[in-house]
C-alpha cells in the first residue's frame, strides 16, 4: 500500500513538473512564433519593426487619437495617395492577443467603406486604456531576451536595441517603422481590436 502511494506521489510530481515547464515555455514560444511570423511576412524587418508590432498589440491605436478630425482627414489623404497591393488579410500585432493591422487595401478596393473602417478604428481606440510605461518597459525587456536568444542577425540590431532602451528610459514608447521597412513594404493599415475586426469581417 505504501509503495503504491509513493508511486502515485512520484507520478503526480512528474506531471506537476511537466505542467509547470509547459506554462513557463508558453510565453516564450508565443514570442518566438510572433517574431518568426513577422520575419516570414517581412524578412527585412529590424528590431525596431518587431518592437512596433508588439507595442501595437499592447497599446493599440489609442496613443494616436488625440485629434479625431485630424485622424479622419489623414485616413482620407492616405487613401487618395496609396496604390492598392490587393492585400486583404488582416494580421495580428505581436502575439495577436489584442489588436490587428487591417490593410487599407480593403477600403481602396471597395470591400469595406472608409466610414465603417474608421468607426471600428475609433471604437478600438476609445475602449483601450494605455498601459503603464514601466509595465510595458518590463514586458519589452522580457520579449527582447527571447529575441536575442533566437540569433536572428537582424540589421542594426545593437543600435536599435540601444535607441529603444534610451527611448523607454525617457518615458517614450511609440516608434515608426524603419525607413527600410517603409521603402520595401509601403505599409498602409489601421489598428483595431480583435472584437472590432471580427465584426468588420462579418459586415
């Protein structure tokens, strides 16, 4: 009887250890999956571009919308200037927990109206509360450790790492895409929450 109890305890300990290891590995695996997905879509991404994706999943569009009228006018301007690349697939920001990048090609090609897209964009911004900068800084440093362990040979990695660290130390968090990313991929999109995107897809 005692030996059976010891065996059951040993089995329980092994199962517990496996579950703990699995829970510890999941966040790291999610980060790696997100980074690999970014580099598969945009192989010339820099650390700055990867940071932007994770930042957008955490912050959404809220940091951009102090001026609603200006945001609407800029959307109209961007649509008038851009050429459609027929990209109609929204992509998750970062780990895809909170926000998606919705391509403006959907509007340019007449699939979604600009007013409907802008309303979903605004709703996403209004409902999201900006995280504390120190909490984000800690989270980014955890993401950075995983990225460094992937040995990706990203362009200008050390310089980007230094600039991002200095920026966060100064209490700033938002960045643009890198110049090379802009030139190669010419991104045109708006950020919106998962719920808003799901509703928009069904419209």
